[in-house]
């Protein structure tokens, strides 16, 4: 039996089915009504189409994982509701929420060492981020109630299930049960159409050109030139690869994110944007406020800030600058490990932590010597140029191409 298997935003056919499915919701929201039951059925159908056919085992893994995370969240919510708040119980809840994702990462890195019962499925990272976020906010007291239906819709919100953007539960819960006012929804529709076409341009035109058409040609030339050069195997083709891969990464991922935001807007949900012109950043810290924003803000709020607060409370560091440096390394190394257990993801994380620490040194130096360091249009454009190249170099590390060039590992 042949099943229709549709991966999110993978081809134009997907959008045809999507628009047909969205039409009743669009008409209903325009007239001020939210078809909640239809939305649930619509989401379940598209989730089924992701995990049916040859991917049915991933679907079973998703269901088992969901039951586990729901039991964990509601178990911890009950624990807090009875007035208990032991720190070790909170840590245990967070660790247990992360364990399935950690096992998947280990399994992916060492496929020969088969871990029984562990199978990766599309979206596990982003559902884990959402679960951890809710557990942490239950601990803070910011979330006191978690409605089962709303939480399930939040975790399985299909426009963002594969790669985000990562929404926040409290924000999502405010919107998911009500219909926006007509004026606002008409404005949302205009934005949604605009994001959809921008996404097509990014992912299927520019992303395709850089990633599918140009990158293999440059990659082949960089390998030939590198092997001929010897040593570190550097060549101008490697520089071309760096810029081409960076453009591909941006347009492909930003295109995907625009699709996710556009479909959310059609459904009357304001999923946050993920990119905001990252290549015009004047320093690396600004870059992380513009690139994959929902992920970087998640890491900032739930790792950086919490570790910094914990370290200050326990007086682990006397020097605040040293504390922020350690926090940056912790944040970016965890981000590197999350991308995968390979040397280039970990080096990528360490590279960005180092870049931010150097940037902080420079900002402090500038403040100290304010009258002596010029600040004009040239310095602004130079800062953008420098940041752009630092970021592109980090993407060269991230791409794993150096592994292939230096060691022959694909």
C-alpha cells in the first residue's frame, strides 16, 4: 500500500494540501470564530502525513515520548501545587525531560552502538525545548495551570514542529482559544501572504541556487584545489565555499521559518519571527539577537540566565566578568553538543563563546577610551563587514566541510 508522506514545506505539493486545509479556518477566523475541533483534526491529519508510511516507527516513538513528557510535566505541576519545591526534584524533572533527546543525540553520533528503544523522530528537539520551558516556569511560579488540550496543541503545533520557531506556552495559550478581531486578522493575512512568498523566494530560489546548484560545484573544486595545495589545504575555493554555504544556510532556514510563521498567522497564532536581517549586525552579540532568535533567546533565558543566577547565589565566582565568560562558554558548548556530537559542532560553539568574550573586551575598552576611538559611518560598515566574515567563518566550521577536506570524513 502506498502512503502519501509529506515532510513540512518540502515541495509545492505540500502547500497545495495545506492551503486547501487552511481555507475553512481562514473563512471562520475572518468572521470571528475559531474552529477548534477542526484545527485539531487538521493538525492531526498533517502530523499523520509526516509520520505515516515508512516513517511509522518515528510516529510511534513520538507518541511514547509525548506520554512520557506529559506525565513528567503534570507530575511536576502536581508536586508544585501541593506546596513542595525541592531543588533536586526540579533538577530531576529537567534532566528526565532532556534524557530522550540526549539518547537520540548519542544514538545519532554512534549509530553502530544501538541503544534499545531509542529512535529519533522529527521535532524531538523542539518539543523538548517546549517541555523544559514549561517545567522551569512551573518552578518559577510563572505557570500555575497547564490545560491539557492547550498544552498538547502547544507541543504538537504542526507549523513549527520540525524546526521551530520556538514559541512560549504563556503566549500561545493567550491566543489559541480566541479569534482575533477582523481588522487584526486581515492584517495578519496580509503578513502571512507576504511571508509565504518571501519564504518561496528564500528557500526554493535562493536557497536552491546556493545549496543545490552552486555548493556541489564549489565543494568539488575546493577538494581538488585543497589536495593539490597540501598542508592545511587552503584555497580560494574554500573561501568561496564558506560564503556560499553561509548564504545557503541562511536562505534555506530563514525560508523555512517564514513558512512556519506564515501558516501560524493563517491559523490566527502569532508565532514569533526567527530572523531579523542577521547579516547587518555590527557585532557578534547583536548577531545572536537577530539569528535563529527563538532558539538563542531560549538558551539565553533557560541556560545563560539561570546558570548566572545560580553561580551568583552560590558565590562560585567573585568576578562578574569571569562569571559571564563561563556562562557564555556553557551556553555555546551546550548549543554545540545539541547540534551533534561531532568535533565541528563543539568547536563552532566554543568559537562563538570566544567571539562574544572578545567582543565584550572590546566594548569595555571602547567605553574606557571613548574620546580616542572614532565612531562614524566607516567604523559602522567596517563592524558589519568584520562581523559578517566572523559569522561566515563559523558557518564553515559548522558545515563539517573541513572534516571532509582535512580527514576525508563525510
